[in-house]
């Protein structure tokens, strides 16, 4: 029988995970034939591990979800072994930062609504990412480079981004911001947050203005996965020791292939493929998933 951990996580700003929720989940698992051990509180009222043994992790997850229906509690079920990962690959837009940088840039010339609609369709997987990117960037032709600085100044980091990256880095993980967005933003965000590396697309600039073109090859979903594999090989770390997090359709391949793939406030298609979905907590949830206590966080 495999040993698993069911980690229940509340939003730290609410801290509303109750011991009764934990006991209810424990009882449900036992009623369904699983053998559970004493719960371990990672952080009081925020995150708790319930160790259990069984043979069907998927069914266990469904039983727990039913048990907590109506609660704003995130559920992560994973093997107990090797929970702390040595690679982090993270999407940028709507994951490490709030919103979409390309949409915000388009907003400076009154095209946010038009561009954001294309973005939404691409993130839901309704249209090809590469085609959607080229279409959106073409609309930005003639924008001065200075507009990117203005956009950058208005970007807001997602709550928990800094402790997630810095805590994992401090504990020996290699952290990469892997974005289908643009290097002007990823360079700055990677440095600000503390990533070891930022990888993204490059906008073509001529005489201080955007040309409406992107340098090939374009970093799409397959390229993201290939980058993850390269990082794994170069660092000599198994891909099973990698954590991938994102929200959009183009993040699915790296999420599926990593040791644990997290959909962070993601689209339904991403939720369906990810090992776990974080809907209520912030990015520190990914630290609780790995067993880090709040006192271990780095800022």
C-alpha cells in the first residue's frame, strides 16, 4: 500500500481551516477503506497534513472533495515520499503576477478589451497560442518602448510569490520563471522575486518602437515542456523532483510532466490535468504542499 498525504490548505489571510474539517476528512477516508494516521498541523488554521495509506489516490481525492463541498479549502493529495521539490518552473502572467502584462500594455493604446479577449480564448485552449500571440503583438505595432516601463510599474505581484521562490531557493531548489510573455517583463520580475532564471519571448524593437513582431522561435506550450526537460537534464535533477505551476492552456504539458503540477486559479482545462488546483489560497500554498511551515518562509 502506498503512503499518501492529504494536505488541506486555507487562504492564510482568512485562516479558517477548522479541526472539525480535518477530523471529517480523516473519518471519511477511514469509512472508504483507507488507513489514516494522526493529522499534523503545518500551520494552525491554515494547513494540515493527513497521512493515509491506500491504493487509489484519485478516488481518495474525490472522497475528500465531496467531504469539503462548500468549504473554501484547497485539497492536495500526493505521495508522502519526496514532497519537497528541487526545481520550480512557474508561469508569469496570472500566476506570479496578477493579470496579463500584454493586455495591460495594450490598454495604453485603448486596445485592452480586444487583446484580452484573444488572451482569454488562448488560455482556455480555444485558439492556438502561437497564432494568438502573433495576432495580439501585431496590434501593438508602433508603441514606444517607454510604454513597457509604464506597464511594468503597474504590475502587481501575486500574494505569496516572493516567499514561494525565495524559500525554495534557500532550500536548494532551482527556480525558473517560464513565460509565454516577454523578456522585458520577465527579466524584471525574475530579479524582483528572486528566480534563478527567466525564460520568455522577445519583442522586436526598432528605433525605440515595437514593430508588432516576435523573435522566433516562440516559447509556446511544447517549448515550455522542452525547457523544463532541459533544466532537469542540465541540473541532473529528475523531472519527478520538479514542481510546475500555471493557469493557462499553454502550461498544461509542463504541469502534466512535472513531479507535481499545480493549477493556480487556472482555467477548467488546466484544473482537469493538474495534480492539484489552488483556488482559494495564495502562492504560499505551494510551500505548504511541500511541508514548509510559515516560520521557514524566506522573504
